[in-house]
C-alpha cells in the first residue's frame, strides 16, 4: 500500500526519508533555501517549491490531495539559541501557512516538529495558539507536548546517539466539532528510553565514526584549538577537587580581585559567585596553573571557559571526550551520545581522534542512510543542513505510534485507509530507500 504526503519546510528531507520508508510518495515539497532544495531533489527525485507563503496562497492549485502533511516549521523564533520572539516574528507565523493548506486539503494526518522550547514556559502561549489553530482546522491533538529524542530509541528502532529533544505534534482529522471536544488526548511519545534501552550503551566510535578518516587534515583540530585543549587538560590535571563543578567554569573570575557584577542578570550572578568561591577553595592550584599557562588570557573569551559534563569518573581528559566549542565555552561530554546538532559552526569534536565529525557522520546522527548524497556543496552547508534536519528514525517511530493509537479515525478520512495500511505493515526499522529503488 502507498499514500501521498506533502513535505513543507522540507530541508534536505528528513521527513521524506521516514515517510517514503513507510511506502509514502511525496507529491509536493516546499523549501526556501535553494541549496537544501537542490540536495532534496538530488536524493528524493522531487524538486521543492519555494516560499511556503506562495504555496499556501495557491493551495487549491498547487497542493495536490494527500493523506499526510508534514512540516518542520522554522524553529528559530522558539529556540533558546534565538531571541525567542515566538509568533511576534514573521518566521514564527509560518504555522499559519500550514493551517491554510490544512483548511483546503484536510489530510488525514498532520505531523509537525519543532524545538523543545516551543512548549517551554516562555513560549507556552505560542504552544497553546498552535494547538488551538490545529483544533479549529479539525485536528484532534494533545494539549501536552510529545517530547522525544533519538538517543532514547534503540538501534533496532532507528535510533541514534544524539540527544536531540524535539516536540512532535501529531494530529488526526476528526472535524472541528470533535477536535474542540476531544481534548483529553495523551501524547504518543514519552521522553524516556524505549523497550528497556540504555542510552549509555551508545558509542560514537562504534555507531557513528567512518572508517579511514583518522588524521584527515580538513577535519583535524587546528593549532589554536589544540592549544585550548592542552591548556584546559593541564587544568584538569593540576586542579583536582573530589568532584569537578557542574556549573560552567569561568576562568575570568579566578583572581583575587574578582567580584560579582551586581548589574548582571541573576543567573549570571549565581555563576559568578560560584566561580569566585571555587577559586578561593583551590587558589594555590589554580594560580599555579595560570602561571604555567599565561596564554589563556589571549584565548577568545568563550575559550577561557570550560563546561565539564563528562561525569565524576577517574578519567579527566579532554582528549577522551566528545567536545563542543560553543559560544558559552568548551563543553566536554562522555563519547557515548552527542549533543543536538545545530545549524551553526559547532560541529562535535571526537577527542580521541582530535577531529570534528564529518558531514557523513552528522548525517548518521540524524538517521540518514550512507547513500545520502550532499552533492558537491561545501561542508559548511552540509553541516548546516544536518543541524536543521528532522531525525528520520524518531519521525518514523512517532508516526507508527500515532497511527497505532488513532487508526480507526485515520482510516475514515480521505486517503487514510491507505496510510494506515502502509504504516501498519512497514517494518520496525526505517529502511530508507533511494529515489530509484
């Protein structure tokens, strides 16, 4: 069985990978970034339309009938990494374009994805507006968000070692009257491991790394980056409290005259106070480290900060960690699962090899198959596209859960019976197929 789907804000095709693996056929995609659209066409054989605003304005003409509408609508207005302007920013209103298309075509299922912060306290009015809009369009949706991450999904279900919490919104078309009334609906996903899986079993080395990339110069750390790692590793060997601080370590406050900035936000004052206390408690060792490494003060401000999140074990060595060179500092984690990829220059660094993950390795973190082709574009664009992508395995699992819980109502809608049959009969693992398969 097969079903037709529409893929809005399609990026390079994370939703397409999941839906086509279930037997779905993409009948329309929309992506405003021409580079992402080119990669989408290259891999899936479907050339995306451009601006979704124009698509929605001509929905009756441009948008074919379909059983499922998917969309990873722009997340920057809701992300903690942005200004969190929500619906007040034009990109935050893109969900309205989705609602326009739903009003015209009324597909059996709507499947949306966004950052975790969409349903956070600061954006709760935005979340409520999105949910209300979907109900007014006739879709039964839960009031509470379904938050999930692919690292909670075992490999046999299509999971991957990336801690990428996202909100999944899945709705079933039941008509406006029922959608308004049937609001006591449980989310189909819970933010906990699936089938007894232990996320600590993931391994970047075994589950992500490509063979034969060791020592590849283009991905290797540069001399200044190696020096940052060396100096902070010297700190870890010199200053040895029983437990390393869980708060960000800011070396700029490690001197005798440091004081709390009373004009700073309260959260920052808390970290300043903790760092001043930490310095006083370990002053002799820290001063010895600073005298040995005066070049620290010439590092970029963000590289004078360390965020140790690699646990309390005996091994305190950045070269054995997964590193992130973030605006907030150098973050170190155990090399089990990676933090969420972002659409910025923060590619994870695998410490044991002293190099960044390759675009292919970031694609593996997002559940994309190894045949996925980035074309001849620069790596920077591939990294950005993976940072913006939908995780294929998580999307696949979420839809299977939704269809299992709502199959009777889905089957009643136009094209819904085919959708239910295809998803129900699809395998447990998303066997993503090339466009010519």
